[in-house]
C-alpha cells in the first residue's frame, strides 16, 4: 500500500509499504476513507518528539471502512463505517474503566521509554513515536486498529465522512477541554488558539452553556471562522494586550475558564518569546509557553485552566500565580472513547459542526504538500485532509 512516511526532521515521503494484517484476535483492519493533519503532527515532523524512526507512517486522526476483523471482535463487522479515537485503549484496565482512556495501561508496548520521564506510561497512539507505542499511522490506504471493539465507533448515516473525521481527535480534545471547565450558565470562557482543537473547544463551550466565548489568535481567516462559524468574540494578540482586553470584556474580573489549545510551539512577541525560541533551538527545553502563561495570568481568581496543547519541558512556568489565584488546572490527552457517543449524538442532530475544519483536500500522494500548507498556514489552511 501507499503511505506517508517520516524519514527525518521535515523529510516526508509517500512510499510503498507492507499492508497491515491482523496480529491479535481483537484487531480490525480499516480502509482509510479520510485522514487529516493535526498540530501535534508538527511536533513529530519538527523533531520535538524523540524516538521516531525512519519509515514510520504518520497520521492519527481518521475514519474509514472495516475490511477485516479478528476472530474475537464482536461489536463491528466488515463494511461498517467507523471513526477511531487517536489514543488506543484496551477497554478493561483500571484507567479505561474510569474513563481515562488515554492513560490506558495495556496499549503501549514501549512503556520503558516513557517511565523515566513521566513516571508511568500513557496509552499508545497512532504515529506518535515509539515512546507512544510505535503504531503505524493513518496517512495510508489501510491501518490496523487494536482492541477494535473499544476503539471503533460506527458512524450514523446522518453524519458525513468529513463530520466523522474530526470526531477522531480535534472534536473530542476540544470537547474534553470545555468539559474540564465545569461551565455554568453565564460563564465566560477564553480559548487560546483558533486551530481545529481551539475551534472545537469554543463550539463545545457554547454547547455546555457558556454565555460568551472569546477566541485568541493572530490569523485573520481563523479568527473570522471563530466569529462566523461559532459566534465567538475574537482577539488578535498582535493588535491588543490580551490581558487588558480580557479584563475589559469581563468587567475587570477575568474569564471564568481559560483553555490552552496551542501547546509547545506557540507564537509570541517580545523578549520572553525570544528567550523561549533560543532555548528550544538549542534543545535546552522543548516548549514555548506564551499561550499557557497568558492563560494563567488572565484567568479569574478561583477559575479553571484546561490545558489541551501538547507540552514537554517548559521554563518559567508561573506556578505561583496559579497557586495564589486558586486556579483549578485540568489537563490530559484526549479520552475520545469516553466522549464519542455524545459527540456522535451532537453531530447527528446538527448541534456540533466539524466539517468546516476541512479547508483543503489532497490525495495521499500530495500529502507532503498538504503538510507544508498546513504548517505554514498558507491560503488559510486550518486542516489538510487526505483521501487515500
């Protein structure tokens, strides 16, 4: 089959590789219908996530058709149209039984690569380095899905392929962030980042009862999408002081909840940003914490901070600010299996729109060009979608 492979930092090639096969009786093989880029992929492509190997297949956000199942798969069958969360969960360990699917104990065969840094391993994830399991990704014609009964969700006929695609990762991540905020009627929620996850977090905050959602970014087309598709108030951080603007919009109190949907490669301005960029370039740490620091500073006293952006090691984390303001901090990789039935219900009833994220379409052979446009945000690219 054909697949998009990582061959070194910023070296992506579409190559012919072996087809996946059933390895475990609980496996399924999915013919990929649609697969998309994600901001987390850029961390891998840029070499910020260690333990990638030459030839690894990229991609973790996808939907498609079941073409083969192992003998112990019970809940899906050949021909089913399914969406698959990006983190792989066994469905039976303590963490899965408590809804913490991205912390699954049984799906990362390379736990020893994570334990020295994290203390405990996370679940496996498609195409996110060998430290996260070394699983082949979805930018391919076919992909193997372990624990298919837990990880494959049949898509209702009323939900299109493009709507289903973003229920794999962007929508559950954003929805989880809004859920973390424990939103009450009348709340104001601020979201840093108007990419796929930030836009889904903003839309989800409204679904959960927020009165106002404020989205912070610098790209006009993304801010326009936040206003026109979601109804959010928008701030361009290159034109305003974000802290002062948020105080003004909240009568001096600050947002009730803040969601960081940016992560380790945040853009910023000034000396602090230059400091972060220099230390990142010298590999003295991995993260640029502009968005996260702003969110901590801006959140009201006693408010909630939800961290959805991916981070590794960051200098100058303002822990004292969070502690003295009494902030509740919640963070996780997305527990997609926990939220999927809710998301499918919202999508099938027209309550959650995701298809507008698909701003650019490519064949799989054009995937390197798609990633280039996505990375550079050319032509207003929010997500590049590949159809193998």
